[in-house]
């Protein structure tokens, strides 16, 4: 079973919907590292879950030419 999470980016304030497996989400919330708990969720979506920064903003904030 999957769950949908609505997450607002702290930078651009856009609300994003991320679908994750319920089991993986519970594992992450109880201490399992997110990569192990939700390996099939994209790295961009996992980062949004961790930091509340969307992929576009993450790329802009951490550009190599900054």
C-alpha cells in the first residue's frame, strides 16, 4: 500500500505530492535510513522528504558555479 504526502518546498513554496510505500515510510519514521527504507523512491523525492527542498531548488541552491 502506498501513501501520498503533500510537501511544501521551503524555498519556492510550491506544494509537491510524493507517493511512497507505507511500510517504507513507517520504517523511515522509526529510524531506518531513508535510502534503505525507500530504495525505489527517487533520490529527488527522498531529498524533498528529508529537507523540504524540491529538486529544482536543490539544484539552484547547490549549483557548482555558486
